[in-house]
């Protein structure tokens, strides 16, 4: 999740502060989520996804690039 969040945030041209403010959380909280040090609640994850304009699959689905399979 953490790498995808950073990739999506950068693709949106947003800073961690901008995402955090728009999601109504502290920047340090968002930073810890992005770094994988903290798991967001469902409500916070939903707000972050809305700010970044992404879906669950964009963040949580990891594709194994070597063979194209997705985890079960």
C-alpha cells in the first residue's frame, strides 16, 4: 500500500501536506500511513482514496509482475 500511495500522490502532483489537509488528518499521520508505519482506519482510508481519486484496487491490489498473477 505504501508505495502505491506515494506513486498515486506524486502522479496527482500533491504533497503529503495537501493530501493530509484534504483528508482532514495530520500530515504526520498521513506520512506514517504512506511509510507503512500506521494502518489507516476504514474512514481515513476512504477519505484518502477520495482525495487521490483512486479505487481500492489502485492501492491494495498488488500484481506480481514476473508472471502477471494477482494474489488470492
